[in-house]
């Protein structure tokens, strides 16, 4: 019964050690999402300037 407890302690200590990396990764993901949202907003605003590929004749 004690071995699983020891294993659980090891898993918890590994998770704590990697906590900093996870926080960096989460921050990176948030920044990436914000940049993608900005790009999407820009594309939505400027979409009218460009002809749709569906409307162009096939070459």
C-alpha cells in the first residue's frame, strides 16, 4: 500500500518541477491566440479588397 503513495509523491514533485515550463507554454499559447485573433480581424476587415478564388476562371 505504501508503494503507490511513494509513486504519487514522485509524480507530484515532477509536476511541480515542470510547473514553470507549463506556465511558459500557457503564456506562449495565449500570446499566439491573441496574434491569431488580430490576424483574423485584419483579414475580416480587408477581405472586401480581394477577389474570391471561386469567382476567378480556372487557369
